[in-house]
C-alpha cells in the first residue's frame, strides 16, 4: 500500500474514532466512572466481609507454565484503560445501554459466586518486600475474590467487542491483532503477578465468553424490536 494512502487511512480511522468518542460524551464521561465506582464498592465489600470461610483455589499443572514476572504488573493494571475503550467507541444509545446491561450481568454473576463461595489464591513463595508495587497490590486486593477472575472476564468481554467495533470502523489487521495481544497480555499477567491461578483464569474466560454471547443475542433482539417500531 502507498505510504500516503496508509497515512490517509490512519487519519480517517482516527477521525472516525474521535467522532465515536464524542458521541454521547456526557453519558460516557459520568456513566463510566460511576459504574466503575459501583463495581469496586461491591467488590471490596465482598472481599472484606466474606459470607463464609474463604477457600483456597488449588493449583493445577498449568500454573507451572507461567513464571513469576514482576514486569507484568503494568499489563495487569492496564485492564482499567482497556475496558474503557469499547464503551467509549459506542455511538448508539441502545448499544451503550446494552453494553452497560451486559457488564452489570457479568459483574452480578461473579459477585454471586464470591458471595456463595469466597475464594483466595494460595500463598506463593515470593518475597513481596522486594517488589513494593506488587506488595501494594496485594495489600489493596488481598488476592481474594479469586474465582472467577474478573480481570480475565472483562478482558475477554472487552476483547471481543473492541474487535467487533474495530472491524466495523474498517481497522486493519495490525490493530485487530494488537487488540487481541493486549487482551492475552492482561490474561497472562493475572497469573504472572500471582494475583490469580489457572482455575481462576479458565472460569473468568468462561464468564467473559458467556457475557459476549448473551450480549450479542440481546442486542440482536433489541435492534429487531427497534426496526419494527
């Protein structure tokens, strides 16, 4: 492809993304932080006040495949930027409401599991004092609310819908690949920083995939109803 054509396509994609971000910007500006605040309120409430004895999620063979990697902490933390991208690019009120509904349903399912069966990860043989930023994470999150992993569930949910939006915007293969590499990096980081174990990751991926499928069906139904009116 001609360099000028490539630059023109990039500018066109950037302009389209900016136009989408500006659409419904008031709802996004106030709604996204409010939803995150509500999520963390329930998350830490369940973390600090478990209903029953906290069970330790067992290790399986796959846990040995991922070495402890402190460098993965920025990837782990990047989830909270990643999850904002998909709703920020929505330019239809119905789509935005459906996305909110799917996120609430995903969160409610996870919270129900945490309430019924509180879990934590095993104690790892790591000197956390040698990794102050990771030690801070352990202090804040306490490695509880382990199974399913919300980090993985929301990464999978976001990856699927961000990929869908990028394709709708005409993004090329590099951006689509970058999206899935970012998603995979977040999933990897949950085990690499020892915040989750393999069973947490598998259950979180299943929860995220279920949310993607349910959201797709609900959105199709809502759009069909709108078309009839």
